[in-house]
C-alpha cells in the first residue's frame, strides 16, 4: 500500500490487516469519528486509543471519506462503502463480506 495514510492498530500489515483480522479480504481500515484516525479494526481502536469510540451519524455518511482500501489506498465515502457489495470501487479488490456484521460499531445504520 503506497500511501502516507497511517493505519493504527496491532501488528498492522501494509494492506491494513491486523492482529485481530488478517484474511486476504480483511483489507479495510476505517477512520473513526472520535479521533479522525484510520484504525485497522474496532478492537485495535479499543486497545490503542485513550478515548471512547464514536460512530458516524447517517447525516455525515454521504460526503465523509472514512474507509480506506488496503489494496490501492483509495478512500471511499461511508455511503459508497456500504453500497459496494464488499468490493473496492477503485481497484475491485474484494473486502470481507462479514464486515457487515460490524457496521454498527462504526456507522449509524
């Protein structure tokens, strides 16, 4: 991943996989509203941040680029990510479809 964007977390790879989630499709980092930093996952934020997580409200999801593809470094808006069908809109890399089970940890749904 050629980017100047820092992805925070535990044992973060160049594709933004972490100690918690590291399959070939776990390549999404999400910018947390509370600190405006990309984290590899919610568990990494809980382990490394000194504050409580805040979720992105629906009103901010259309225009806020808060999802980073670990394959090509493209930043997707939240709405774009939620509508992608688990695929990057820039490079077509596949994302883990089971991440949808955790949307509520990041976004108002």
